[in-house]
C-alpha cells in the first residue's frame, strides 16, 4: 500500500511477496524488484520516507530487500515480530543502508507529512509466537484533518474483536480490509 501525504511524503506499507500457503514460497518472481519498484519508478518515486512492515509473513516482506536496495528509505517501522530468515534479511538490508529501525507499539504516534499515525497494535507486552502470525500485525490509525484510515495488516477475528472492545477502532472513513479480505 503506497501512502502519499498531502505534503508529498511517501510511505509504503509492506513490500509484497508470493504467498506460500504453508510451503516454501516460490522465489522465481521478486515482487519488490519486478512489480513494486517499477510501479514506484513510474510515479517518479526514488525515495520513501517510511516503509512499515505489517507483519513478517513472506507475502508481506518478501519484496522488501529489493525495495531497500532500490530506494533511499528513511525509516522502517516495525511491530513485534518473531525472527525468521526472511525477516532477518530485511532487517540486515535496512541496517546496511542506514535505515532507521523504529519499533512501535500501541500508544505510540508518528507524524508524516501532516498525517498522524497512531499505533493500535501490537500491545507493548505482546509476545509473538515462534512463527509469524497474522495477529502480529502492526495496526495503524492514520488521521488527516477530519478523515481517518484504519490500516489493519492481516489481523484476524480475535484481534479485530479486541480493537473494537477497547474502542480503538470505533470509526474509520477508510478501512484497509485485514487479511486480504478473508472472513
């Protein structure tokens, strides 16, 4: 998801990758190199202020190493993700290019180009399982003026209920439907 703020700042949420459905992901197509980078270049984008990782499933982070190589990136926003080889590759590529790693948790807020991003999840005390989970997702509420956007990563029913019960996601003008629109 590409966010371009009214003040011209840019943020990419996730970097794509092919879904593996429990097996080993197909590596013949690098979504970051072959799909996302050409799209950004076609929009004359050469730098990204922020890349945010919703969670560490390959279909969300698989393209990030190429994007970190191809674009000047200011910050990489992270929730609380378990270590996997693919996730560690993203972090190492970011470090090698001097990208600031910004770890976020519920209650944190960041401003980018006039847009305020409030972190709704994960909770500060959230402990991920040993393997990436959809409910690891970094959930952001973006606000610009009177407009609000809920960027929910891949959260599933349990996390959705938790956000609603705590009143964190009571209203959004625009919803990025979680988990690719699944039930």
